[in-house]
DNA sequence: CGCTCGATGTTTGTATACAATATGACGTAG
DNA sequence: CTACGTCATATTGTATACAAACATCGAGCG
């Protein structure tokens, strides 16, 4: 992570997720180069990577723009994510090791701690949630599945979603993780897949509701 | 397609698929630059793109190698492709337009023509087969699904697979396309998904059989 | 004999200059 | 007033030189 292109990648990605770079905004290589304090060469690398992860889009004449996810786009992404991650959960159910189950248990405890109290610790929730799902992907033992989810779906969706959660959603999320653990305990792939699908559908509706409420400014920087 | 990086991309991709560049072989930027007659800059672009499409892999120290697909890798890829493309077929079944159905019909007729006679025209088969599946993806109206399939699964798998088909496999492929058309005619998403899944599973076993027969040299250049 | 460390060449990363292409503004003809 | 072509400018693409990182191999040491 010490290469200039890596640093530029992270920096641009953060600016996109925080909203410093607004959806639809054009990204000029030279401008980004100045912001990141590097030359255009590593910026171009970073943009290609961000493009392959759907953070950035390019038009016909190769100009880059911050990806603008409509509600339909998000639903499409959630639909795919539900399909892929429930598949992963099913595979994981029959492959997960006792150690991984224990990791998942500890991870979900950390999630409960993060959302206890008056002011839920959203960054901690997000991080533990990311780890939880990452362990499942690992247990599913399908590199390509993991690649697909991380590259195209997971990051843009997950990272934006939890910002929408209210307390109740956060609690539900924790409970669904518990149910997933139960399904893993019984090594029941169908149950695991169903729980995961439900988990992700609910997350989508939490997002959609918030989207309707505060239309247009779900993500605000700072 | 006139940019140097695009030409380099196609050229390297062809060399990978034809076997001129063997699986596992290291790809040096300078060497490729010389082969393609361009500088390293567009080669780097091309390699990034090929990497995102799983034609090329990179190790920890950023060196590039031709992706080496083991039988397990292929099965994993086929499994994902079956899942994604059956989903696409289901969506297409309730969205496909009469014009698209007609296109599919004509396309499959072209496939039958390509595999009739003593010497099946494999390149024509491949091309029409590609078009057939592309029309279905278009009818499924899910950009992200299309992106996912094309970027990570479809190309490496499909392009290598038909080289394995014997005459009977080719016939089956055509018949399965017909059945898909029947499912579309009834606008039956479950039927369409089931046919597509079966279609792809059979393709995998055709590949696996050929793999076992001629182990290690399924794809030979020239 | 095996190991570590360091020298050396190979390969990738970055900066910069220049070329090619797209865009938008402006002027002119119809 | 519109449509079209031309030119200026903004933006991306490419080549090249140099810097950094890495692998390889051999010498010295335990």
C-alpha cells in the first residue's frame, strides 16, 4: 500500500465515498494528480482500478466520472449481491471450520458492542460487518466468487449502506448474523442461503427507505 | 479499437487464448511492448484490463503471468456462470421482445449451419454462440450482470470451451438453444433458468471430459 | 553444509514531455 | 435562426528516461 498508485486509489475512493467528489462529477487526471501529489501515471492506474470496481465510470470518449448509482442501480446491485452471497453462504455452511465459526461469533459480539449504547459506533459496525462477511466468503472457498463480489458489488454497496441504518436496522443485522451462525451450526446450506438472502434484501429496503426520505443526499462528507 | 492499448489488449488476449503464451508463463512489459510494437505505457493498460478479466494474474511483487486455469478453477467458473446466466435467462424470459426472439431464432439457425456438414466451422459456431448469449444478456436488462459475466467469467470460459466440443456436443448445444426459445415463447422464467443451467452444466462436462482425455494440452496454438 | 547478507541485473513504478483526440465556442452560409 | 464547419482549448493517450523494488546468485560466515 505504499505505492503512489495505491495511495491515489485510496484517496480518490475515500473522496468518492465521503461525497467530496459528487456522483456524476467529472474526474480529470491532472486535477486528481495535483490533489494526490503525484503525477498522472499512478492516477491513471487508480482510475482504471476504481472503474473496474464500479466507483468510476467512463464515457465513450474515455472521460471519467464519479459513478452515479440510481435507486434502480442499487436494487440491481443488491439483487446480484443477494444471489452471490447466498450462494457463498450455502457453500460456507458445509465447509466452515470450527475456528471460523468461533471467529464469526466473536465478530458478531463486537457488532453488538458497537451498536449498544446511545451513539452507535458506525465505523466499528461497518468494519466488523465487513470482517463477518469476509470470513464467510473465505469459508465458501471460492476465489472467483470473492473476486466478483468485492470487485463489482460489495464495496460500493456495503460502504454506502450502513450509513442509512437506524438503530432497529442495526439490531436486525446482528440478529440475522446470529441466525446465520445457527444455520452454520447445523451445516444447513439451504437455511444459510435463505438467511443471507433475507439479510441482504432487508438491507436493500433500509437503503431504499432512507433514499426516499432524504432523496439525493444520502451520503454527505465530513 | 484503434488505440494502441486496445490493439495491445486484443493481441495479448489472442496470444493467451491461442496458447502462444502458455498458462503460467511470465509476461514482461518490455517484451510485450516489443511484440506489439508499442511502448510499455499502453501495455500496462492492457495488462490491467486482462487482469481484471482473469486472463492474467499478478503475484505479490506485481509481476504478471498468464492465468492458469485448473480443472477446479474451471468448475468454479462454470458454477458461477450457471448461476448468473440462468438468472439472466429468467429475467430475459419475461422481458424479451419479439424482435429479440426473432434474432435468437436466426442466430441459432446460423449455429446449425455452422455445425452441419463434415467439418464444423468452429469459429462461426463460437461467434454465433457468443451473439446468442449476448442477446439474452441484453434482454435480461441488467447491465451489472452483463458486466460481471463478461469481465470475470464468460470470455475465458466460453472461448476455451467450444474447442473441446465434439459433434454431438455441438448438436446438443443447438437443441438447448431451441428449448430456451420455447421457454421464452411461454415467458416462463423458471423453465428458461433451468434450461440455461443445464446448458452450462453440460458444457462443463464436455470440457471436463476433453480435459481428462487430452490432459494438459486442450488448447494448442495455430 | 546450510544460512545470511549483499551485490548486481531485471522488472515494475513514476515523472514528464509531447501527440492525438474530443469538446465547445464562434463565425459563416444557407 | 439554424446548421454546419473550423479553430482553440481541454483532456486523454503514448513514448521515454529515470527511480524503486525485487529476484537471483554468489561470497562469507556459522
